[in-house]
C-alpha cells in the first residue's frame, strides 16, 4: 500500500452551516470507507508511537489504524474496544487535538493523522454491520456498586463486568448516560449511539438502576452494608457555578447545566414540553469552554434571533475545542471577547402575582477587558478597563463558568474526605478514597473535565478494585 504523504487531513464532511443551525441532526457526517483508508495511509506506523502515550485509555492506535489500511474494519474495532468502552462516543467528543493527535509525528510538518475521525469511523462501521451480542463473563461471585452512569461509571462498570463481577450501576436521573445524555447536544453526540453503548453493558450483565439518588435513596455506607464489596463513585460535577453578580436570580438566567438538561434530556425543544425553556429572543452565553459552545449552539437551534458568547479573555485563550469554536462561528454566533459581565439587568413584572420580586432579564451590563501578565496557569490575566461599561441587549443569559461536585455524597458518607473545591480526595494511581472499599473518579474528583479523562479514571479504578478484592480473598 502506497503511503499518503499529504500534509493535511482528509476533511470531515458536515452539514452546511445555515442548514444545521436550525436542526438538531449531527453536524459532522463521518468518513466513508475510501476516505477512512486514505486517511489511515497517512499513518507512518511509528516503532515508538507517541500517540498512544497521549491517550488516557491507552488505545493501541497504530495497530487499529493498520487494520483500517487493510480494510479490516471489524478487527480495528476489536483492537479499540479492548481498552475503550465507548469508541463511538470518544471518536466524536474526545479532544484528540490536545492528546493523541498532539503527539503524532505527522503534525510536526503538517496536520496530524485524523485519529479521532478514524476511531469514529471504525465504531460506526461496527455498529452498522455487526449484530454480535456481547457475552457475559463467567461470574466470580463478587459484587460492586457504581454510582453514576456517566463516562467514568460506564467505563468502570464495563471493565469490571469483563472480569466477572456482578456490577450494579445506580443513576440519579430517569435515563442512563450522565453528561453524555443530559450535557452534550444531539448535534454533537446522537443519543442513539450512547444508548447502544449502554445496551451493550446491560447485555454483558451490568444491572442498571435509574431514579436512585445515592446519598438520598441509599447512602454509600448502606451499599456496603447490602453486600457490595466495593463502591465506585462517578457521580460527576453537576453543581453549577455562578459569578455572584447582581441579577443572577432574574427569570431568563440559567446555568448551562440546567439549560442543556432541559433541552437534551427533558426535550424542552418540543412544541408542548413537560419542562419549559426560554426560546427565541437574544441570548448571551457567559464562558468559553465546550459547554458554553454547546449552550450557544443549542440556543440558536431553539430559535434565538441572536446569540453571543461573552468571554473575558481573547480568542487565543478560549478553552473550547477549535472545531467547536469554528462551527459556532460558521453558524452565526457572535463572539464578544475581552468582555466580562458585571450585572444582569431586569424589571419587575407587575402581572406576576406569585412573587412581585420575580423580574425578567432586559440586558447585561459588561465591562471591557485587557490582558495583563500570565497567571499561575500561564494564561494572561484579564484586567478591567476603567469606565468601559456597556449594556448588551439580551433577554436570556446562560452562565457557563464551570461546575463543582454535588456535596450530597460527602455529606452522607462517613470517612469520605473532599478538597476545598468539593472534589473527592483519591490516590492518583488507584482512585482509592479515604474510605476503605470506596473508589472515585471523573468529575466527582477533578471537577468538570473531559469525557476521555473520566473514562481513564474509571479504568484506573476498575483495575484497583479488582486488585483490592483479590487481595482480600487471599487474606
């Protein structure tokens, strides 16, 4: 096979911007077989593949790409799935550009190999062509509870199920998937793909219990008393942060968490939804991460006439993935950079007899910023420019400035310690908490981070739980 020495990746086919801005169908359409093989031929099959070291779940990247070159897509899938429980998900939402692809040698003089695009292709090909049912491993007689069905919980559950553990996953909401379902919009990650991955875990013997709020319905201590020999906490970081500025209690102010949950999980975009959401008008999304891009692009699809991203630093410091930023710009979202909100403006509604203090958003007062010296993380610190205030004409504000772990589990679990940010304290190499038999990983430990890093933490904890319970048997 002749290698492809093109300096550029094969472009990803996608919906036209003006079309996709008004629907919730997936934006990126994926490679076809010929394009996937052509992109795989850009891989040099390095003897010391640096790309693997950049992957939190250690996918054997050159090996699966070699199979794609040969046209053996099912073999490529088998290689990926040995270490990744969610390949179709990761191929879509994993920030490959800062991980595996950042280490690709093809990126030195051109663009790296499209590893993420190839992973997505392989997973989609498998899902379209294979009807093989995952097999249950022979039981080892041990029971493990997993709290939360997001990426860390699903990964931990899958790895333990493969080793013969009877795993029960407890999910607080009525539908499993965590942030994959309530946080990431359909146009980036179709929910049918997430559901297929969850269905595969159930076929492997994982017991899934929804509407179970651990810390309320049952506590971690009660799970251990019920015969579970270990517990993994992957409950995420669902507690939204706010700025503490005047007007944040006005009607029309949302956390991005609430806004996306109402749209993605509760289907508030329907004509007669059970849970309402503000539609139309002018929307400001405060923040610059991937969640901010998701919220802004969702607001646009819900019918907003104008959507702004308000971010206090410049485009160079914007933390969202470049691809998501480019898609948002193409769809017409306006970026108000080096701006920071100082007050949300509103008025009282005299017709609202329930609470005369309930007002509605009429605008957002912002101040212009400039960049000063780098902070402790190396990013230039934003500084207010005196007397530069202005009012942005909006009637909906979505705050997307991060989330923290919910304090419920800590408050109801004896001996479980957290840090000053509410993250559960764990041993980095094992995920072991300060409570015997209890492990944790993902956003519940780190605060809001990436799907793939949460999956890596789930794998780490599954391995440590297996070693811990086998050591107990030997004793």
